[in-house]
C-alpha cells in the first residue's frame, strides 16, 4: 500500500504536472491575475480565475477579454494558470474555450456549482445539476474547444461541482462520473455542500471521500477549509488529490506557505508584514485598473486585512470605516500609517 500523499508533492492533471497540492479556488469577482499571483508568491501550485462568462468571451466583450482573461507572465513561475468559464450553451462554451486556450490558459475549469440566483436563472452554474445531459454536452464542448478529448490531447478541462442543489442530494456526485466518462473531463473540483446552503453548514467530507474512491480521475477538494489544521484534516479524511483554498485565503496568503512548509507550522504574520502585503496589493490593483478604479475596487479587500493588524476593537472599526470612505489611494496610504504608529507606541 502506498503512503498517503503530502500537500507539498507534485501530481498530474491531464498532461500537466502541478508542483504541489495546494491551489487557489475560483473566487467570483476577486480572482484576477494579481490575486492569483499573490497565491503563487506564497506557494500555490495552481490558481484558478474568477468565473468568466462564455457568452461574453464568444462576443468579444472588451472588458471581459481585456481584463478578466489577463494572464500575467509572473503567474506562470509557480505552476499552471486556470481560467474558469460559466455558461449553459455548448456552442458558446466551445468558442470560449478555444479563445481562452489562445489567450494562454493552461487549464480550463467549468463552473457547475455557483449557487447565486442570477447565474442559476440563466441555466448556468449549479442549475446544470438539474440538467445532467446538458452539463455533459457543455463539458464536452469545452474539451473540444480546448483542442482535445480528455487526456488524449489539448488543454485539460476540469469541472467544479456542488454535492447537489438541496441538502441531502448527491446529483453532483452522480454528475461527476458522467463528466469524466462521457465528456473527457480531466478532474473534478468538489464542494461537498449543497447549492442551497451556499457557504453555511458542515461540508460532507464523507461524500467527497466516496467520490475520490469511485472516480477514475483526480478530485480537488474545496469548501469549509479556513485554517491549516482544518485543511490537513479534510485532505487526510477524503484522500483528495489536492485542496483548493477559497474564503480562507482572502487576506491570508500566508495559509499557502503554512500548508507547504515541512514542519507545518508558521508564526502569524506581524502587523508590518500584513501592511506590506496590503501595499503590494494596492500597487497591483493600480497596475491592473488605474488609480481611480482601483480606489473603489480595493474597498472589498480592506475587511480581509484590517482584522490581522491586531488593533484594539475601536481602532480597527474606525480604520475600517475610514478606508471605506477614502476617495483617493493617497488617503488610504495615510490611514494605513496609523496602525504602524499604534504598534510602535505599544512596544
């Protein structure tokens, strides 16, 4: 019997070799190139983009094709770059997959698990769990657009699934087998919660373990893994090929490094390290969007970093409120000097 895999070991995804088993999950509205690059800087073996509309790609929407499909050369140093697509039309998916391959994606992931109503009402995301024949057709079209059939050639295609639409259902478990057998999907990303509960409740890791044992393709586990100990327990309990960090990695890229270090331990980042990482994020956002748009865009990032500054509750609340109303990044940087001064006074 072979020994259990380690998170720092490489593994095979289709024709690719992924350098380790700790990945960045697709994060809707967040996972652009510099968020992926940040995860790679801290060791992620692969990073998946935010979900991108196959329709928008097919019709060459400028923002979609220019911003959401941007792959920075610096990303490639740490391992493959995956672009996640969503849609319900096979022809559109085939066209989008071909375009994404031409844009330089190493992997294509298909979103079949998004629980958000505005996505589901189009027939995409988790709605495909109710229409497995269409889901297989969409996946098969992506495989064809990516230039191959399964592992026979082309860019590997994966699919991300929920366990089902409602608690207790296993339609995602059933669909996973069809996607591999009939569509040539190279791996399954599995979130063992129903779409109905979104991110609430305890993931069904026993169901994930059943999928690992029964599926003739790698299973990438995601959902409910917010700290290093929880990730290690879920990885060991399920036997998954890899884990994808999602909400637990927001403002916490140090989690990747902690999971990949040989001793498995790492001290929490200091306030200065947190501020330096936030400064890096601000600079990359300006590089991506320009100063004015970055000022607004970055407001979603501050709540992930401020709690890590170890400020008194009232000071943290005040800083958070001020960052949300700051109308320039110069003002943001002035505000972020306050924790430095507070920390110095406390020494």
